[in-house]
């Protein structure tokens, strides 16, 4: 496990005083600040700022909360992406598709929206950045959640000899869904079911429809041995355990996705010791000399695996980006934002790619790292199950 654990050890929910409090009430100051920002950045609103402020203040005073208009919600979600300090892919923040799912209450309705999210986001391989926003926390009415940290993840099966088949970071979650009755197929890439937790009901298990999960089989352009490893990865990374915080309100179920950067799969998911841990198998495919560290077989295997990931996604017509292109785009984003008079909150340790950091331009600079809102914050895992260990070491 690296130092880049996710979620971070202390949830932001506890070290700030904004967002909804434990009673579910909206934060008044944060609501006002958000509405002012919305009207400043998008001045042509049908309802003037002063009137909207009066409405929202009155609603918070009487009901403890207020309802975002669709335009406010869309703007809030886009700016939350723009403010995500760990995301290198923010150049396209303003084109995020925002789907309003606030009226879905039953597990079945939520399930239906999650399926629709996967379908639209996958888009036959032309992956689109998208967020589906469900009901917020409100006084006397807790919000729905899903317990999965991403909409698509692979199970980890602990075998009798102590090794793990599948994704080792998901052994505990796999045990958990098994306790809820999941009958796992026990292969290396079994898609975990959704655990949907709607208020007024106990959490319910739903299988993710196979036909909605686009996957890519990993092959190397020159080394046939790589295809023989039988590796694959899913096309859409859709984070489902972070709260969208907009205007003093928390939306704990707001799954969002972009498209993959190759290193996420080729340098982390398939490589981390706490994940698929495949570097030695890759080196063996190339007959690398692994007798000494100084042959740099690890580095060479890592690069070949990343070549294979990018090659396979492109050959399959599934949108993916490489870390050199994405680093340059990020600097374009910084320059654009600076021209708008905005700073770009950035966490260097997450932005610098996990391979070849120093030969990407994002390495060689300092960043402003102050937290800004709207934003995304990790949901409190203790909310649903104390016994459920939640330290999944994925990055970006
Ligand atoms: N690193 C995570 C994964 O491999 C995904 C995080 C979001 N990534 C993205 N490209 N939007 O599954």
C-alpha cells in the first residue's frame, strides 16, 4: 500500500464545518457563497441573485435546507470537478453531463438510474464524462448511497493458500457482498454487484448487467505472451463513494466518471502489490533478467504493460489517454483558468503520473493546493459498516 491511500485517513467531512451537519441541515453561508459564484460566472439568470438569495435564506430558516435548480446543480457539479485537486483531466470540466436523479427513492429506481449512467457514460467506447446526482442529505431524511466505491470493480477471492484471486483491494468488500447473499463466480475478473442503500429499507444487492460493462482484453503489440495472461480491464472508471458538496449541501450518492488514463490501469491497478501484483508475470513474458534490481526489469515490465494497455484500448475503440498528452492538457487547463482569474487547486502527489513523472511537464512546478468548493469529499465509511475496512489504494 502506498502513501496515496484513498480515501485519505481523515474524511474531509470531519475537519470542516460546512456542508450539511449531522441533522442534514444546509450551511447558510456556503449556500450564499455558492449562489454568488453561480451568478458571477453565469450572469444571464432568469431569477436575479437578490431574489434567489432571499428565497434560499427563507427556505433554510424554515426547512433547514433548500432545493437547487437544475442549472445550479449542473454548475455545482462541474465546478466540483474543476476543484478536484487530484484530477489531471480537468480541462473538460465544463462539458460534464449532469443527470438529475434527485427524485429516485427506491432501490429499484436507483438501480435503473445507475444502469442508465453506465450506458450513457460508456457510449459504445466513446466514453463521456458524466455524473448522476441523487437526493441530498436533508433534515429527517438521510440520502441514499451505494456501498461500492466504484460502479465497476472486480472481486477479490481469498484462496486457501492465502493468495488472492482477483483484485486484492476488494477482498473485504467481496466478503461483505457475500454476506448479503452474492454467489460469486470465483474468477479473476468478476464484476462486483451493487449494494444499494436507500432510506427506509435495508441495503439491497443488484447484479450489474453484463451487457452494460464494456471491457478490454489486454494484449501487447509485439509480445503474444501478454494476451495469454488473460488480463482485461473495464472501460469506465465511475467513482461512487464520494459526496458532491454544493452550496452547503451534501449529495452522498453522485457517481461520476471520466475516461481512463492508461497509467491508472497499467501502473497501478494491475501492478500494485495490494492489487493484481503482475509485474513479475509481465517480466516473464519478455524473458527479462529478474536476478538483480539493477537490470531495471521492474521499470521495463511496467512500461511494456502500459504500452499494452494503451494499445489494447485503442485497438478496441475505447477512449483512453496517455500521461504525456494528459499532462500537457492539464497545463493548458491551468493557463485557461489563470486567464479567467481563477486558481487551480492541485495536489502534486496525485497529478504527477506514477510512471515517468520527471519527463512530464506537470512535475516541474508548484501548485496552489487550497481546498475550494463545490467539491467532492469521501463518504464516511463508518456510516454503513464499522467492520468494513475501506482502505483501497487506488489512485487518480
Ligand atoms: N484510479 C481509479 C481506477 O483505476 C479511477 C479514478 C478516476 N479516474 C478517471 N480517469 N476519471 O479505477
